[in-house]
C-alpha cells in the first residue's frame, strides 16, 4: 500500500510541476500531455529502480 501511495504522489507531483512550467513559460496547458509524461516518467523510474536493485543484489 505504501508503494502505491508513493507512486500516486510521484505522478501527482510531476503533473503539478509540468503544469506550473506551462504556466510560467506562457504556453497553453496540455493536460493530456502532462498526464502522459507523468505516467511514463514514473514507469521509467520503476524500471531503473528495478534494474539497479536487481543488479546490486546479485552476488
């Protein structure tokens, strides 16, 4: 349950940061683009965490 909440918090934070960046730059807010980037960045984070974790536990 803790990992699920951690994942949701990561995606939500990334989404908010991307939206804030759109506002600062003055671009139109691309809601779907921000959601897709947030989800894919979290999936990439999970992949690299898995890859390096399994790499460090091998003996």
